[in-house]
């Protein structure tokens, strides 16, 4: 609106569309996106760690992957 006034506009103020509700919605959407990104980063870090751990056990230490009594994956190492 200030730019319009500088250019000579003398009419009534124009609505900007910014209200407390639109600000709240914008902040909520920003927070939700941050939460999604944070979960994604954590998942990628976990997958990378798991891959490095698996490589270390199997390729470097010569371990074999087996299932334990509860069905969980574990390593048997020489």
C-alpha cells in the first residue's frame, strides 16, 4: 500500500489478505513442513548408519546375518 501511495494512489486502502488466521495457517504449515523434513533427515541418518554397520559386520568382520528366536536380525561373527 505504501508503494501505491508513493506512486500517487489516493483511493481507499486495499485489502492485503493478511489476517491473524492466515498468519496462523502459514505458521502451522511451516511447522508441519519442518517436522516432515526433520523426520526425513533422521530416517536418512538411521538408514546410512544401518548400511555402514551392516557393511562393517559382513564385509570387514566376516559375520553372517541370522534371525534370533524372536525373529530379529542379528549377526554371528567368527
